[in-house]
C-alpha cells in the first residue's frame, strides 16, 4: 500500500511547445508516434489522470488525434495559449495538476524527442524523488572525444571527457522546486537544468541509458525503427 501511495504522488508533464517540429511528436515509429510512446512509458509509473500533455494551440488538434487513435484519451490534454513556449507549457500543466483532486508533490518532465527512453529510466528518476531529492536528472558518460572549436571552425582544445556527462529525460522534481525554477526563469524556452544550475539548486544524478537520445524526425526515422526492431519492442 505504501508503494501505491508513493506512485500516486508523482505526476508527469509532456510539453509540446510551439517551437517543436510536428514530426518530433507525431511521425510514426514502427506504427507508434513519439507522443504515444512517451505516454505509454510514463503511465507504468504514473496513473493516467496524472499524465498531462501541455500542447501549444497549433499542436493541440494533432495531439488530441494522436492520443485518441492510440487509446490514450484518458490522459490529460491542456491547451497552452499565447506564444506556447516551453515555460508556458510546463506552467500550464502545473496549474492543471494543482486543480486535480489529489495534487501531486512530485512531477516528471519528459522530452517527446526521446521516444526510446525506457520505463527503467523512469523508475530510476522516480526512485530518486522518493529518496528525498528535489531535482533528479539521468546522466550518461560521454564516450566520444570532445573538442572545443573556435569561431573559425578550428579545433582549439581537447576537453577532459571523464568529467563530462550528457543529461537526459525524463527529469524529476518536487512540484515546489519546479514552480520556483519557473518563477525565476531567465528564458521562456526554459531548460530546467540551466535554471537549476543558475540558482545553485542541488541536482541528484541517476544512471541514464544510451537509448534515451534526442531524435530528429523524420530524418532519424529509419535509424530509430532499426533500434526498435533490434530490441524486439514494438511499443516502447
């Protein structure tokens, strides 16, 4: 029972800002678009009413159609008015969650451009929140050589990659902390990592995964579908 209560205290937000290319959310990948894959990944650790898709008005009809056609109409869908940038999406979703019968204390944010992020990754982030962290982000060590390049395109230096990590999604927050980051944001594009670093907010890192990479669809469709086929998972 205690675990069930803990699950109900975590909600999830999928922002669809006006700046995102529609294909990033709706291009089919082995028959299932990234938005539907993101919702299905999150719903294993978050009850459906606690998952909110916050869509800019230009993407609202496509988002509604996508959710309906994949049996996900029980997920919350809210329209984001005005410019519909990422900060507006996250803020609108938090306002929506605050009006639900059991407002959450914790929330995950996800980037729909990472359609192969796994349930195991979600669970690691959620576990960090349950352990008491106010901000949790998955990270993955860099394996490629990393260079500093000057304005002329010349390699200026080799960076020490042992101290560098790629930060991924989903990311976890207490609702109070995410609200504070929004209130003190420096840009409406809103990157939670940059805002947390700017305010010296402690960030708890958990293990990331290679499949949680950013895709550029439709350019990467064949590559992502090849990974799906290799994993033998049709609806991740």
